[in-house]
C-alpha cells in the first residue's frame, strides 16, 4: 500500500565510527528506500563536473572511469545485504533505490560508505481539480500578452521573434507524460535537436507511444515506473505504460513552457495560445501515474522515479527542468533525494523551476507551508493574470515561511510568482483551463529558456536572480507580502538586463546547509532573518555582480517600517563591467515586538541602469545600534609597477579581464617597432596568413616585454598565468630573435609583425585593419617624438584604428601605400609642426591635427578632444621613457580611456588642467618611482578627492 513517509531520512553522522542505528529505526515491513553514498556524483565531482557554460558529458573517459568507481562502491553495499537495486544513480546522485527489510536497512545505514537511508516518498501534482477532458473549442489565453512576452517590444521580439524564441534549448518536463498528437506539439516548425543531445524515445511497455511520435519538437520521451512498483503500486488499467499522457497535467505544463503558437477558434473568436518558449525543444519524463495498489487507487509521483528521471534528463542534455510536483509535508529546505538531485543538476548548469504547492488558506489541504524549498531551485507561487485587479496571488498558493525553528527561518520561499489561475494549455484531445502552482512553474521554466538564450553563459542562479530583481509588484498588499508572492510577479519584458545579479554555486549551497542559523548569508536576491540578535545589528554579506558592459556605481537605499533599521556598507559601490563586490547589510529591530515579522525593500540604483530591488524580512530581539563605521579612507591613486620595465608590463597585464586569448610581445630594449602596436593589442587582433582574426569577444591583448635573445622571468611568469592561445611578436629578428620565437611556438600560435624599419612595421600592423575605416592616426616616428604616438595609441585603440608613422618633413612611401590601402574617411595627425611638418601634413592629405606646444600639451589635447568628463580611469605614464606607456596604452585603449604623460619629478601644468577637466574616478600610475616619483604621487593624492564622486 502507498503511504506518506513520516520521516524523510535516517540522518547519519559524517563519520559513522562509534555510532549505529538499529532495525527498530526502520519500518517493520519491507520498504522501498533511497540509499545515498558519501562520494559526489558525476555532476558535481571535481574531475567530471562541466565547466561553466558547458553541459555534463557522461561519455568521457574520466566520466566512465569515475562511474565505474561509484558502481563498485554501490555493489559493495548491495552485496552486504544481498539485494538488487530498483534504480542506480550516479549522475546527480550517488546511490541506489532498493527494497529493504528493517534489518537490511540498518546494516546499510551503518556502512561507513553510506551517507543516508531515506524511505521512498510519494508526492502529488500541484494542480487543482478542474475538468481536464479537453475541448476542441478552447477559450482565450492571455499570459503571453499579460507578461510582455508577445507583442511589440516584448521578450520574443528582443530575441528575434517567436520563431526563434528558445531555439536550440531543451526543457525537460517531469510529469504525467505528453499528448504527443496535440497540435501544441505538432503544428509548428523548429530546428533539429542540439548537436550534443543524447536523449531517446521509448515506445513503452504497451507501445502506446508510437515510434514516430518524437520529432524535432519532442526530442525525448521516457517513463519511470519501477519506483511505483517497488512501493507496491501498479499503473491503473486506463494508464498508458509509456511516456504518453492520459491525465492531462503533463501535456498542460509542457505546452505552457514550450508549446507551439496556435491560432484557434471557439466558433466566434479567433484565439492565439502559445508556450513561453515556442521554438524550444521538449523532452518528456513521465514519473506521475494513476495507480492501483490492492483496494487503494489514486495518483502519485514516487521520488525514486523522479530521481531517476532527473538523472536521465541531465545525461540527455536538457537546459531547464520543470517539476510541478510536491507534497504538503515537503516543507523543509532539503526534503531528500529529489532536492539533492536538483542540487547536482544545478551544479551541472541545469535550471529547475518547481511549484510552491497548493496548500494556502484556500488550498487542499489548507494552511500548510510552502514546499520545494531548496535554495538551488526557483519555487513559484501562483497568481491571477486575467481579472482587472491582476496580478494577485491565488488563495490556494502555498505560503511561507519555510517550516523551521525561528533561528533557521533564514531563506525566503516562494521565490516569485507567475500565472497559475485559469491557464489554458494542451491536454489529451484538445485544451483546457487548469489552475495551480503547477501551472505557474512551467511559465518560469519556459522563461528560463529565453533567459538562457539571451545569456547562454549565465549560471542557473544568475538566471534566477535576474528574474527576481526585475519583478513587478502585485496589485494588493496581501500579494506583496513576500511570504505569499515571493519577491514579486515575473516581468519578462525587462529581465534580460537586470544590471546586478546575486549568483551562487555548490560551495554556497554547502555553506547554507552546514548551518541554517546563518543561512541569511546565502547569496540570493532577498534577505530573510528569522531571529535577530539582541547584542547589536545582525550583519549579512551579499556579493553583487555587474552583468552590464560598463563600470557602474550603485547606491543602496532602504524603504520599510520605522521599527526596522537596515544599513548597507558601502552605501555606494562601484563595480567594473563583469566584476563583483561584497556589501555588508546590517539589520536591527529598533522597537517592534520580537515575534513580529517586519518587511521592507532594499534597492540599488545605478545611473542608466534598472533599479535592483531586494526584499528584507526580519524579526527578533530589539538591539542597540552598532558602532558607527570608521570613515572610509581618503581615496588614493593607484600605482602598477615592478622592479623594472619587464615586471611593470607583467603587473599591467594583471589588470586585463580574464579570458586573455592573445599577448603582444615587444622589445624592452629597442623601442621604435613597438610604438604602434598598442592599438592592435587593445582590440586583440591576431594576424594570420589569410587575414586577421580577432580574439573571442574582442578580448584585449596585454603587451609584455622581452630581451633580444630571451624572455625575462617576469614575462615567462606572465605568459604562464595568462595562458594565451596566441602570441604576436612586434619587430624583426634583430630585435627579438628567432630562438625566442621558436621557444614560444612550442606552446602558442606565434605570428610576427615586422618590417625593414619602424615605418614599415607600422604599415604592416595596419594591414590587420579593413579598408574604409572612419579614421587613421599618423604620428612622428622620430625618436624624440615617440610620446605623441603612444598617447595617440590609446585613442586609436579605443576607436579600433591604426597609428602610422611619418618622418618630420617627408612621408615614407610605405606609409602612403598603407593609407591608400586603408582609404580612411579622415586622417588625423598627432603632434605639432615640429614633429610633423605642414608639408608632410599636406602630403598625407590629413584632415585634422591634434597638437600642443610640446609632448605634454599634445597628450592633454588628445585627451581633451576625445574623452568626456568623469571618466572611470586615467593612466599616467612617464613621458620620457617608452615601455610603461606602451603597456598602459594597450590597456587604456581597450577600456576607452586616456593615457596622460608626466615628467618624473613634476606634473606639467597642461596635464594638471586636463586631470581637473576629466575628473577621473580612478587614477593609475604605470611604473615605479624612478619613472613617476613619489612626490608626484603625493601631489596627485592631494588633488584626487576633488575629482571623484
């Protein structure tokens, strides 16, 4: 007989030595259990887990070897009690399901290789009980329009249109199967399955899933019933023992997530319905059954079957899972094997949307807590999307907080809300309205596919965060209570650009589970504290990641009840593009009763970015205020340097973003050939015999320095750390010899750009640029004038343009030929007539000159005419020594910021004036005190506070 488990697991210590359980701790009758072993499964084991943005491949030699090792350990445990497993797990779980007597269960539990022994649990679908018989004349469905997915400016349009919304991505649906012949899955066109798809289609025990039922739309179909049978049940006589759906629930959720757009009619009105990601693929995993067991009958989804299905789905290569299943007793943070399976699926990059449960005040049963509460899944509440007062959280939708002791109520659930009332979607024979958090969850699953399409390299938790921080408010106070509706109602039209995300991974999940009393430190897009302390403010850490393509300063502000004090340090945080920063949030109960939840909203606002919203919910003892933090230290300029020019170039390379693909190598002894290399390095250009290749995403290339006959130790160390694929040598073999090139070629793809002289080298560098450029810069190649070329190089790098060289009174033929090939719209000369005469200017056919009375004024003019105020950073290098400025120019060009030059002991007045105008947020000196003295740094520090802010 199928009965609800009264306990989720027999907990075991990490080290079983000296401890034991007995048969009395288990059921008297043979019972189906899930046994988990200590070692990590394939999805999270360090030797087999996929890299960020990639999928798990269980066919590699490392994976098959480790799987054999796990199987051997499982065999040993099984042999100790002489039983055969119902299922083996090694992908998202390490263990097995098996039917055990009480004595066998105790022996297994006492095995030191075993982590837990859990009684198999039955769960249920999270839908209400509507008529799901289907209808050939459905009514309307409004959720794509209500959500801002369909229509002008909507999410589909942002991703290229409905025909491509979700293309190349796969949603796995764990449910009652699929009505394979419903038009929501047949009347449309999508591309072939992804190249790495490893799924298959099973026709079933009774052949009720036809061999041709799978298509480019439905690319996988499997069913899991052995867990039900091990628990004493059998599929009901009317069931299809295959992936085919007779219930309707699975077809409805799959259609909501990724059904084709359909034009239907009720005889009077034309009706359009669609899933959230209509161009995505669907893979079916039937785990829920109408069953019979003796004189008992009903519907259930065994966790043993669900765990096996998650294993298969991750092995197949799904991108997103939907799980509209749960139980009113599933009210912990981690309720056993299915939650563990979702954890490891998330570790492998698979996003999981789950339903919050239908046991709210109007639910059945009523007033039970929210379920499916693991931090690594997205738990979805149900809301209306049709009435005038929408969206409003449905009365049946389960509420928070999670049912734990007060000190452990430190994670908000549900996470957010989506349409879940009167949702129209596919069922066998047609379409029908259904209601439940079951219907809300696949909206989020389908939307997650679209988020992953827009941001394929984002982790599941980054996707979740972006959905949460961009939500809209509900239309009544009840729904806006975070325990009812989570952080808000999903708003797909704006969620592709959240500004900031709160990301997390396996280490964060492990830390959360290690101590629920400090779970408020879990890096998620909300803050819940169940028991504030009496000694002072409770301090919480959050890590915010800037997912924009520019540096942004965000300022925090709290809005909430007077009894709740929330302070953020730093109040304003500046985060570079792609970078992260830690903030401390101090929360204190000022004057409310200790058992009263106080609720407010924390927001981060950045110029030109959406406001990032973040609910704060807390209760606990009143506490005195904390000590005022000390004033922040006075801002100071930064210095990037080493003991010599080679070490300085190495230090500058550390400032480049991760993912360097190409490195430029110039001479640290003989300068001229390298003068014009910075612009190409700033754009990461790599010359090839057949043309020019730019590094992925235009990643900038650092410039390192070498001696004529060898690499210096700092340069070797920098190359080892950067691990580029390509190296570009600037200059001929008389400057960096062939032995150096040959040594590099053993590790990297090497290309050399050289010429008979500096003018020729500059012209050859320019060959990496296409014809028809908007602008080309020309500077003097005379030794005394090289600073003009260097300060111009930062500008040229920012504009993806080359710098050519000329003699003072005559333009070399090679430069003229390069200009003819480039055919630019404008030719801009850098430097005055003492560097490039009027005769040379005219011979060049130049259209503009940027110059000053000397190198300092020319550098200031280059900056003043091309860079605005409040720049994020300015680099300052020695105007009399070459290498530091070369390395700095490549970095500055990649960041679209200027390089200024200074005398060693004194900053020229023209440079001071330009610094005052620029008002940079950061000032970085490139080089040691022999290049830019400490006295100059001290004077910069005195003036620096007047520029920032």
